[in-house]
C-alpha cells in the first residue's frame, strides 16, 4: 500500500509541476485579460475576435504576419489576439473602449506609427520584461480605418 501511495504521489507531482511552472512563468501575460474581453463580447453584433495561444492557428497567424513584420518579431510571438468592433454600435464601441482602458493603464505607451499603414491611426502599449530590454506584451489599439485591438504576446526586442 505504501508503495502504491508513493507511486501515485510521484505521478501527481510529475503531472502538476509542469503546469505550475508554466503558469508561474506567464503570470504577467495580458492574454487572460484579452481572452476575457473577447469572451465578454463574443456573439455581440458587429464584434469579431480571434484569440490564439500556440498551435496551428498561431502558426497560420504568423504566416500572415510575415509580410508585415521582420523575422525576429514573428519568431517571438507566442500568443496573439485581435478584437474587431468596427461594425458594432457606437454604444458598444464605447463600452469596449472603456473595458480596454484598465488593460492598457499599467503599460508603457510606445510609438507604432512606423508600423501603421498611411492614414491609419492607432496607439501602441508595451510591457517590458523586468531588468530587460525585452517586451513581453504588445498591444495596438487602432482607431482608424477600423477600430480594433491587436495583441502580441511573447518575447520581443524593445526597439
């Protein structure tokens, strides 16, 4: 009986430890907040979203983004989300903007104008990794031509 208990305890630790380590290393990720925002507005008229955290969908997103960004940036992407609310009512758009405000509040505003297409308006926000010149989360809140939130999570050079 003792041997069976030891085997069970060892098995349980082997199964739980990687999960705990993975969660500990990702405590600063904005993905849970972005996912909650996407879930809140899922099914609302005029709002569409995509949230990916690895796997085939993330690889497809990276393939699409290769045209727009350099290889180092693309390889650093581990999480991605987009929430588009261009076809939502003005009231719903305002509600979404209000819900985005607390997510971006603790972040550092960054200049993303060079990455935007001509006549596009948007603001960028980043979270720097502690004691580093690296970014763990990058959020772009587009105002025009269509309002949307774009999130990149991973490991990126600060410049």
